[in-house]
C-alpha cells in the first residue's frame, strides 16, 4: 500500500538579489498577482508573495551581507531556495520523519505554529520547509492583516 501524500505544497521560495527586479519579471512577463511584502531584519531577509493562479511564489532578498540568503546567493546564484509544505500536525510529522532517519534542521515554535526544514542532504538537494499556520504558510490569514 502506498503512503499518503506528505502534505500540500504551500509555496515555492526563490532567492533573488533584488525583489524589485524579480517583481518586474514575475508580474510583467508571467502575470503574477502581488499579495504582500514583509521585511524581517532580525532574520536578514525581505519577502514578496505572489499568486500564480493558485500557486504561491515567494521572492526572498537578503538584507545585508550577514543574511543566510546572501551566502546562499554567493554559493548557488539566484533560483529556488526551498519548497514549503503545509502539514496538519507539523510537530507529529517532524517527529515521524526523524524516526525514519530524515535529517531535520532549524526547528522553531511560534505561538500558532511549529516548523522545521528537511536538510537537502536527506532530500536529494532540495531544502523542504514543513509547517502549519502563521508565519510558515504564505496564505496564512495573519499575513493579510498587515
């Protein structure tokens, strides 16, 4: 018997040098619809969210040279940074993945959610974010209250 799907794809995070330049492409050439923007100076990044006909694209720009995104861009260049999956009970799902030997990193708890990342070493080169609720999910209602 096949396993049930892991979760639902919430958004695709794309690392860019300039969200202003990338925005022109995604809105102009691809017809993306702007949803919101948020600066997170403590974590060292800016995000812009776009709807692509039901798929959410997240553009991530580093805020300064100490940002994890700055070093990511230096090593890999612009492109896909991560996939984020919404799971019903992220804490339980993360525990189960650890039991299977999956390398989990950067677990964080928020008032209304819990998130972690599957290391690219476990997922064939793809950084996968797992979570539920705000601020992990791009379509969480709290993002639209700002």
